[in-house]
């Protein structure tokens, strides 16, 4: 028996609803800075930490938000940044320092420049000791913010360290506002800091104070304090940077006012002629 055709709808009846695909439900936005499209979560956390520094978090009474990890007797773990060769963005991680005895300075230690130049020998009891001359770095999981990572270290978390040769460190970043070293003999031997302009082999133009390339020529790293990166889009303040000499293409001392004013107009140090990529972010 043939099926009957559907009865015609009376005039004015609404048309049948057309099925539509349901939009996927989005996860609620995470707290803090919104992650840029295609940006790795750790890069977003690096950006957040730069913003903390810019807002003056280094002056907080509690250094746990900025650099301090686990403490154990005469040693403590401190957050540093590392720009590594062939890595797309800087890596933030904690390294172990020996505490220096300075009245009124609870976390005094050697300079980062000295640390990366000659990494300390780990304790004999260290089950994850690096090869001689290598850095041992504790890294956060990619999804964790930096304050959460530091808090985890203080609460007893012990990630397996990554061992890094100083030769592949292009730049190390010191998040302290000053060098708290207790080695007075080192301070006395140190050359005075002078204004300089630098250009890296990747095209970053940096202005800051340094002993320059001439002093202590045997040392593979050069520290730059009060550092700023000059770009065609503006000037970006940086933490103290410790730059591998191999990563420096050009450098000029700018002690007199004439040179300080003229250098940014010379082609190698022209802000618009350098890369606009942030030194910490690739």
C-alpha cells in the first residue's frame, strides 16, 4: 500500500526548524594574562613575569613572588632566565646558589655572570649531578605560573633538573635589582660600569651600563645593568642581562653625552634597524 503524502500545513504555520550544529563549549578563561594565539603557555608565563618586574614587584618584602625557591641551610634556589641557542623563547628556571654571609642581606650570593662562567660543583650526595662545567636547572611544567612554581619548590617539590652547557646560553637574566655578592675581593677587582650600546647577532639593540668587552676579556659573559632594548616600536626595560660574548656582534662605549646622543642614530644601533622581537621572548 502506497504511503500517503503528508497533509498540507494550514496557511501561517511556522516553517520547521532547521537543525544547526552546536558551537563547542569553551573553557572558562584562565586568570591572569590572556594567552596570545599560537603562543606557548610558558611564553605567556614569561610575559607575566616581565610585567611583575615592570610593576616593581622586586621591591616586595616577600621575594617568593619574584625569584626565591627552596632554602636549605647554606643553599637556596633562585629563579633565573636563560635564552638558549636555537630555542624560540627564554626559559625560566631555578638554580642552586651558595649563600654568602652579609649582614642584612638574607639571600646574598655570587653574581650570575660568575655563576654561568664557572658553574659550581654540586654536592657529592646529589643523585642528579650535572657533568662538570654544566648548569643544573629546575624547570617548571609548561602550564604553571612562575609564582606557583616557586611556591612548589618551597613546599618540597623537587623536579628532575636539566643539565645545560654554558656554551649554548646566549643570555642569562638576573631578576634582582642589584648584585648582592659578598665577595669583596671580586668587587674591588671589578672595572667601573660605563654606558654602552650593544647589538646582538640576532639584531637586538641594547643600551645599559657594563664594563664592556675590553675588561676581563677572558670571561665569556658580559653583564649589562640598567638594560633597555631599543626597537622601532619603543623602549623595553630589561632585567640585568648577562650576555655571551659570542652573541654580541657590536659594542661601543658611550661615556660622553655626544656619543650617547649620536649612537642611536648610527645604523648598527638604530632602533628601527634592529629586531622588534623581545630579547626574552624570541
